[in-house]
């Protein structure tokens, strides 16, 4: 890891797993803070301002989804959910609540490290000085500043929501195939998790479209992919 972007908050009530994660992450260059319940996790997030949160859903004092909702009330920090729940609906629920990725237990440590690095990369503001601004009706997408305005008001997007929108906007007017979109937003090991695209396109439409049920800008090309229409 580089000097910046390496602060991780690990939230898990299993002492053995939390300790093992902390040891491995520190050996890989991460600055690690741990929390064993939701209350202390929220306090630690406010105090340490992590670059990414690794969040277990099964906490003793509150649901991990409640922790996620509380975080999303004030920060866009990437959140990677860690859970023993392997049902598809649990993944969709976590993603719909604002998680950026979902890892099921048991997991390979090298995969988890790669997911964390990818989550941080997606949230880092580029420094290439790009000043492109794309206008689409009531929307203004500022690529360099990584933000979108709707009717002049900034819309709060999670890092993954922004990454998906950015890929679509950079390819505006063209259909981005589902596999390409998954790999550009989530990484090269993704390609079949089309439920991620359904969840995030729905979230973007709720935030950006006047009528999410009849979108003007974020369009599904059935059987192919998605396109951003200016």
C-alpha cells in the first residue's frame, strides 16, 4: 500500500477472526482499527476516518445493515461487507443499503485483500487534472471532481455508485456490455454478478432520474448492457 489510502476499520465480534485479520492486514501495510460491535464501530469511524470499512453483518448490539445505514448518513467511505450469509437476497440487501462489495465466509485472504484495495482505488480522486463536465438535462457530471449535480444540488453517491456512473458517462451514447461494466467497476475477477448491476442501476436511477421507472439517462439495453444517454 502507499502512504495514503491504507486505513481500514475491521468490524467483527469474533475475537479470533478479528485478531487474525488485523495481523494479516498490518503485515500487508494497512493501518488497522478494530471494533467488536456496532456502537464502537460508529465511534471508531468518526474518530479514525478510515479509507475502507470491513463490516460483519452479525453484530451483538445492532445489525450490520444498521451500522451501514448510519455510516451512509455522513460518509461515502467504501464498505466491504463480510458475512457468513451466502443467500443472494442477503447480498442484494447489503448492496442496496450502500455496501460497495460483499465477501462471504469462509474466504481466501488474498481475495479479501484484493477486494479492499479495489474498494479504496474506486474512491480515490484522480490527480490527472481532467476537467471534463458532462451535462445531461438537469444533471451535471463533473468527472474530475467526482461529483454529480441535479438541478444544481450535489447528489451524494457511494464510491461504487460513482464508479458505475463514471464508466457509463465516459462511454456516453454507447452500450457498455455487462461484463465490461462489472470488470471496470468491481475488478477483473467479476463478470457474472449481474445482480450487482441491477441493484446499482436502480440506486442511480432513484437518485438521478425524475422518473426512475422511466429513466431518460441510465438506460438498460436488454441482453447487452447499459448506456448513459445525455
